């Protein structure tokens, strides 16, 4: 199952790069020296950006959301600005906004 998760993450990153490129943006990975990691940070040319965790199973959405909220607390938004979105891209399920503000996005609904 771990291998499928890694393959799914690679495919989603590819899709994000294609979509970001069409919007004059770029996709990056974030990891700091404290072990905090975010699968994808998408930044557009106008300065807007969002952070995404990629989870194959819907049961891992909570884990992804917690990581994004830790990331949000750790960064200096005075330098980077507020994120336009914090999202968990999931392999299955429905799209919705969680009470903590993290957006759950089914992979089938990704588009530029």
C-alpha cells in the first residue's frame, strides 16, 4: 500500500505542475530541519500560494490536515503572505471544507 501511495503522490505532483505551469506558477516541496514536510507548495506569479498534502486513502485526510496546520503555524507569513489555500488532495471521496479551514479535494476535481 505504501508503494501505491508514493505512485499516487507522484501522479498528483505531475498534475499540479501541469496546471501550475498553465497559470504561470511553480510547484515546490517543503521540508525543514525540524522534520516538518509538505508534499506540494504551489506558487503563482502574482504571489498567491497554497500548500497541499497528498493522501491516497480518505482515512488519512486528518493526518494531512494536521500537517498543514502545523506548517501554517511554523512559517512566517509576514514574509510569505497568507496561504490562499491549505488542501488535502485525496484519491477518493467528496470535496469539502473542514471546520479548521483545510479544503479536502478529490483528485478527480483538479483543474487549473
